C-alpha cells in the first residue's frame, strides 16, 4: 500500500500487523546501538530519562496507569510502576500480549532480557543496580491486566475494563502514528484514548518524527504517519490536551540502522483539562 487513505486505511493497517514479528522488532530497536546504556546519546536511555523525569516531577500520580499499545515492550512503565498501585498494559495483537505475559509470569523463552533496562532505571532513581530484582518484582505485582485495545474505536477498550473515573495517567510509545493511515486518523486516535483518562490526568506520549515506515519483521514494511513537531502539538490541542512539555531527540547517523527512516523522536507531557 503506497498510498494511505482514511477510508479503508485503518483496515489496511490492521492487515499489515498480522505479519508483525515481536522477536525481530525487539532485536531491531531494543539492542545496541539503539539500546546502548554506556552512551549518553543512545535513543533508549534518552526515552527512559524522559519518562523518569516526567514520573518524578510530582504532578503525575494516582492509582491507575494505563499503557496504550504496549507492543512487546515493558520499558515505558518501569518508572511509573513505582508510583501507581495498578498498571494495565494493552495491545492490539495477541502475539504481543503473549510476549508480555511470558515475562510477567516469569516464564522461559522471553525474546529480550529486560535486566539492563531495569538496572538503568534503578540507576536513574538513585538506587543500586542490584535493586533491579526489586523493581522486576514490583512490576509483576502491580500489572493487573494485559488487555486488547483498538485506538481507532471511540471506546478503545472493552466496556468496564477500567474504573468509571478513568485512568490517572496514560503512557503511549510509538503506537498511534504507526497504526494510523494519515494525520487525521492519528488525531482522532488521540481523542479516543483521551476518553480513558480522568479530568486532570496526564498523557506521556513518545513517538517518531519524520518516519514513513518501519520494519515489523523481516520483509514486513509498515507505513507510518510522518509527523513533525508542529503537527504533534496541533493534534494534541485539537484532541483536548494541554501541552506541558515537548522534548525532541535527533538520531545520530549510527542509530539509523536501516529498519526505518525515522529522523527523530518526540516526548510529550500533556494534561487532560
């Protein structure tokens, strides 16, 4: 699908994801050089630093944290799991939900060792690296559900999946722009997930800038909405969020490893009024 349109575009995007390979995706994006914890300019440590700051500034808190479109990854809730009594993970694909369950149930056969991630976040929190086992135990304790989600539905989760008051905080990383056929659909999805959030609750959003595709597995080229900073800000405003902060990471040349054409990454902290 070279041309992406709104009409059948959502269905076409869903079809692409039937070939998504979580093992390959994790290898492409969550190993060095993109996940090199010895480098200050590596993309994964940058993302973890943004999330750590957002969760420790004092205004993001409550009982329920929901991760929108978790994929096969856990890094996005490693800081937040310390602040919230309950964490809900979500994804459209059963293959990704299965990958998450495998780690959370401490089963054999996980596709990625999350230990370096846990150790790095412990370091950010001023704890000894060996505290990673405590953090792993905490995460396994507070994750209450791994649910199916469709951000293109006005009600993305099943009825009564969340308390009627809504979540206190949403996290979403590289989800909305990579499942939407165009900017209009991306903006609409932001509005849909807003309905899951309580008034005054926060959205922490990580996404790609200038990306038109990424590889979801060997030979699986998935289209992405190529966003710029202005479009992200406008979409947030149009969807009913108040922007608190936007941060941008520009990829060094050696981070451009041929699995996508991303030029940068944005981090947003926003609030539902």
